[in-house]
C-alpha cells in the first residue's frame, strides 16, 4: 500500500511516498493515474497496487483508498491470478468496483479517486476483454450489493 509521507523522506518499508513525488506524479504521471496521485496528496488516502501472482494483500487502517488490480498484461489471468481470499475480502470492503476491460478510460480512474477523496474504498481492475466475465462473476459472488461499473469494448472494436 502506498501512502503519502508527511515528512520528505523516500519510499520506505511502509510504502510511503514523499509529498513532492506525489505532486510531481499528479502533474506528469501517466494521465489516467494522475487523479489517483492527486487524491493521495491528502494524508488519509491510500493506494494499493496489486500485480498478478503477488500473493496475499489487503488494506490496512482506515480512510479512503483505491485498490488497483493489474491484470492487463499480455496474458490476463483473471481472478485465478490473484490470492482468492484477498480478492473476496477486498471486494467486501469497498463502496464501488470498476472493471476496465477496454482501452484506458480516464473517467473511471477519476471516479475511484473521487470516492477515495471522500473517505470510501474503491476497487479498480485493469484486465483484458477475455477475463471481463470472470472478474464480474467473482465480484457478484463476493460483494453482491456493491455497485459494479463495467468499462467494456464496443462490439467489433476489441
């Protein structure tokens, strides 16, 4: 989990990032991630980035957060590429889930950043179209009352 460092030290074992680095990333980082970095300028906001086959993971503490699940590599593995219990537990913690199975949609990232900014947890999965259904079914089972936004390719454009 990444949190802003209230002091100006480097990234430490707790995953804190210097405020100056976050400010720079919020201006110059990858465009779709800038809202996440901007939200993290508030010391109460956290960002959890999870990669395939990374083992167990979770959110510590309280406050708003965005969990970003990276399953959009050359070979998307879907939920089976991630620690099952961690995925279920995380899905039950969040206010909203976004599955991006198409090209990057910056508004989806801005939406989860906005939720975090007002103190809620949000989960965004970056995946490929072939794993869209598996993620959707996993979240419907793990968090049946949590709203899910699906960003999917238009038929014939995938």
